[in-house]
C-alpha cells in the first residue's frame, strides 16, 4: 500500500497551505511565553 502524495508537480505549498505551521508556531511561542512569565513572576515575588 503506497501513501498518497498530495503534492502536485511544481506545487510549492502543501495541501493545507501554511496554516498548520502557523498553528504550531503560535502554540510553541505561547507555551514559551507562559513558561517564562511564570518563571519571572516567581523570581520577582519577595520572600515573606
């Protein structure tokens, strides 16, 4: 059984365009920002 190739001859973008790449990029960026924010917030609090 051969997997179907959705790329046509000379086609530059995959079948779904750049949407999935944007979603993964934005998700990764958001996760990094949340982790950094929590880390900085934890360091910025004074000890009581």
